[in-house]
C-alpha cells in the first residue's frame, strides 16, 4: 500500500503484524504438505478476502504503508482485488543468482537443480504476467540492481508511483556478495536451458532499467563473460592478499629473530654483570680482611 507520506516504521504497526500473520496462514494452508521448492501460483480461499479487506481498510489515508512476503508473488491478483490503492514492487533476480544461492547453501547436492529452476520459473512468470496486466500499479525491478544503486532505485519508485520519500542519499548494499566462481558455475548450467534464457530475456526486457550501468539487461553470454572477469579479479585479489600475508609473515619472522637475538644479548650482559659484581664483592672482602691493609688504614687514621 503506497500513499504520499512515509511513516516512521510500518513494521511496528499492528496492521503490519496482522497482514504478516494472514499471509503466513494463507501460505501454510496452501503449502502445508508441499515441498519447500514446489512453488505454484494459487487463489486463496474466499474467507481470507474479508480479513484482508478489514486490515487494509484500517490504514490511515495519508500514511504510506509497505509490506512484503516471499510467497506474495504467487497470489498477486488476490491483493490487487482487495484495494485499488495497492501498489506492487516486484523484484526478480537472474536465474544464475537464484541457482548460485542454492549451490552456496547445498554445495554437494546438485540433484535438485531442475527443481530450483522450476521454482524460479514459476515466480518469475507470475510476476511478469501480473506486471504486464497491471503496469500502472506495479514496478518490476532487478533486485541486484536495486541493491547496488539505491539512489537510482528510490528515484524509480518516486517517479513511477508519484511519491516523495524525502530520503537521504543512500549507500550501496554492503552485504557480502556471492563468489563469482559459484555464480559462473550456475551460469554454465543454464547455457543450454532455452526456457530459462527466454523467460529471463522477457522479464528483463519488460522491467525498468534503474540506470545506464544496470547489468541485468545483459544477455547470458555477456553475464558469463562478466562473471569470468569477476572471478579472475577475485583470484588476483586473493593472490595479492596471500602475497601480502606472506610478506607480513616474513617480516614477523625477521622481527621475532631480532627480538630473540636481543634477548640473548641482554641475557649475556645480565649474566656478565652478575659475574662482575661477584668479582667486585670478592675483591672488597679480600681487601677488608687483609692484615697489612688494616695496619696501613690505622696508620693513616692516626696521622
């Protein structure tokens, strides 16, 4: 739900909690016995419409309310029918990004690659079909592009939905990115999958390009080359880090050797000073106990 003014924090709103609970209940009813990767579009039971209508109608007219859910793309028409003021921000990702996420989490399990891609196809098709029929109330963006160019992302939102967020300049997403090698491996698994390639071509062609540097518009071959370059850059950076660590280890070893040498010298001088002190004490004792010297001292004192 997008209006004109941004509240302080919609996540603390009781309406936010109510919608989140409702969405979880809808999904649990639909996927309670299904596999986590078996994504399918569906129409929620009619009883949920009244609950959703009551929740959304309780919002203040002047407030901007934002809410999201991973599975909401599977029943977008349900939310669209609830309230004409609802606006949809649809995030899609590249198939290799989706697949690399699974490979990163399950590095030794390649048996479900087709299932991961089928889930991506279902979600992407659902978002694309909804967007093509509801362009005025929805915006389709690449999630990686939005994260890497937050200012351009906010400008796209403001322009498309006629909203003034009044945001301060943002910084790019600082979260660690996936290794280029894993994403490149995912790309190699997709090169011969025409269905995935064609769907991604469709969705990226329909989506809003955030800025001129938006790489989501590149074809899979170009993305593959970019990932190879990124991987080589990672290798170079890793090599430089290893060289730097090696130099630091050598410097540390050299410093440790100098410290050990200094410690040996200090120990030598310390032992030598103790020996000199013993000799001096022995000499003092000898001179004190010598009879001739005692007589000489007595004579000098008498004079």
